[in-house]
C-alpha cells in the first residue's frame, strides 16, 4: 500500500523530463519522474536518447506507474555497439547528437504541450525550447548543492585569476571568495574543469550551462536539508523555488512500498549479483567496497597501485571493474588484461576479494558486511553511501567530484579525502585509517548522518515535504 503525501487533487499535470545522457544523470531523473507519477498522479514523458532508451529497457524491473511513458531522440551511436554501458566516449557522442536534436525536441514538445519541462542543469537545449515555446521549465542539477554553488562562482574565480589553475599553482592555496565556503576549499577542491590543461571550450561549456540554468523558474536537487541546509539556502538567493528532495532512492522506497531500497532504478547496465553471495560470507563491517562510478577510468599504473594498496591493507574488498575501467586502446579491454596479470600472481589470497563488472551498488552499500566505500565521489554514490551510513575514502577525478570529496571529509566528516594521490602505501594507509585508526569517530558521524537522511525522507521530513511542495508548484502551472 502506498503512503502518499496529501496534495489537493486537480487535473494531472504533464511533465517532460530531459536528462543528460549519462548514467549518473539518467538515474536520479528517472526516480524523480516515477515519484511525480506515483505521488502527484502526474503524466511523465521521459525523453532519452535511443541508445540509453535501449539500455534502460533491459534493466527495468516491475511495472512503471500509470502515466509514465518513454520517448527517445535519435542519436549517432551505432545500434550494434556491444558496450552495455555508456562509456565516456559514448556519452560524448550521445550528447553531441542530442545537442543537434533541438528541432526534434521542439517538435516533440510542441505536440505534447506539457505543463512544464524538467531539464538537467547541463541541458540548456531544454531551457531554450521551453523559453521559445513559453513553457515553464525547472532545472534538475544532479550535483551536490555545494558544487552547484561553486559553479555559480566560476566566473568570479576567473576574474580573480584563480581559474584556470596555472600549471605551477599552489594547489593548497585556500579559496576565500566563495561565500559560505571560506576555510573549506583549496584550489585542488575546485571542479576538475578549473584545472590546468582543460580545453577552454569545456570550461566555457560549464560557464554557459550554469548561466543558462538561471532561466529556470526553480531548481531541484538530489540532496537534503540535514546535509546541505546552509548551501541550499544560499542557492535559494538565485532560485527562490528550490526543492531538495534527496536522497531520491530513499524517498522512493519510503513512499512507494513496492519499490525496495535496492530496486535498480534507472540503471543502464545489468548488475552482477554474484557479489552478494560473496558478501554473505564476509564478517560484519569488514569489507571495503571499491567503485569509481560509470565514467572514471584509471591508467594501468594507477590500477596496479590501488590493487596493491588494497591487498596490503589486509581488508577484504569488492571492486567494480568495468570493461572500460582501465585506459587503453587494444581490442581486449585493458582492465581484463591487467586483472588477468594480477590473477597470475600467486601470493594473494583470492578469497579475500571479489571483482564484478557492475554491482547492485545500493544493495551492496546496505549489506551488513560492508564497512567502507572507496569511491570517486560521484554525487549519486555519495548520497547512496550517506543513506547507508557507510564511511568513505574519496578519490575524485571528474567534474563535481573534487568538491564533493572535500565536503565529505571537511564539512560532514564522514570520510577521508585522498584526492590526487594513488601510490599503494597511501591507499593502504588511508584504507586502514578508515577501517581501524579513525574508525570510531568517522563511523559515529556517518551513522548520525544516515539517521538524519532517513528522517528527511520520512513522512513530515524535509525532502518529503519538498516533494509535496514541488507537486503543488507544478500543479499551480496548470
Ligand atoms: C557523474 C558525476 O560524478 C556525478 O556527480 C554527477 O551527478 C553525474 O555524473 P557517475 O560517474 O556516473 O556520475 O557517478 P555517480 O553519480 O556516483 O553515479 C553512478 C551510479 O551508478 C550510482 O547510482 C551507482 O549506484 C550506480 N552504480 C555504480 C551501480 O549501480 N553499480 C556499480 O557497480 C557502480
């Protein structure tokens, strides 16, 4: 039986959802669309690229709520491409195709004439079409509030010549000009696009997209007041209509009883569940789960250092190694080659590790055996870990991840930030610190934050109430 927030009944609004075509963006947007159908009785049209649509169909489990349907925009990715997942090059191709699909999207929106569009914060195409057609548009930024706030200050940082970061800059120099983050951020904690060597068009892309978001009438975030209240209120100076409705997977499983917390919602890749049996055989809170999300790839040298650091830590570990996890150009994916090389080494006790291509991550994090998460600090992974009360070792690489990892270690104190280092002894030392040395202090903070997260998604909690407010807000557009 579903518990539903009390929202006055009126004709069903129709929302068109436009996600950015990558795993970490499709997933939270998909959960939001489901929630609005389940709770608000909305109609949802979820617009994917053809490639991602095909991937999503393979992993969908259970019924979609009434009123939910898919439409897809054409893309240039060959249909016979074997990759199950969108690697970073595929994401680039998908994004370029979708950018060129503006006339198609405009035609589609004109035909549907929805109540509003909810577009990813880096899909300005959605804002362009909405403004042209006079349809209300709300931005959904799949980042943390703290990172969204940093992006709104990029232009200032450029004017102050802090960004782009010069090659010889002191990366530990504090950033003092972002209100609310004084004493927290250093140069190395700025989004990766600020770093030396980033092609100017990429930095400009993020500047433009961030500015473009200002055309939205509201902002939705997959975060919660208990974690990011102060940053959310700062963002409300830009977006008076702001809705922090995270962690979305927690909210969904709380409100819709048929949706277990572990449901794979919006995943683009089939999960290998064999690791759950392996986890069952491990002692409580002993395992370190290692996953660098859907896009981050390591060099072979980095991979070997991580491997040895984990082995030397003496902790059992479960590592998600995608076929494109190690950079390389051969036909045989480098990760397969590197792994088989490591397996040839006899000294290691193989019962102490488990490697899968893609794990049921939310379920893994909720497993009793998992005691720590070595993560790239993608925002979905971060909120999933927070809700599960699992402390983190952070090794950020791309985009928002540098900011998130600093917040995890120095704002919320629920993990350790290992950014920019990957030698085996640092990996070993940091894993030991998390699992032994500073265990009690970090675990206490993580458990407390998990309790706050659960409270925020429960009936009457802030995320729950914000979902109700979002529903009322969209209904008011009818
Ligand atoms: C990136 C960004 O870093 C992120 O902050 C942004 O909001 C979206 O793009 P990504 O690299 O995909 O995201 O990481 P993350 O945001 O953590 O999302 C990965 C998702 O894949 C998570 O929901 C995670 O549960 C899922 N996953 C990952 C699995 O289901 N199984 C796995 O084995 C690994």
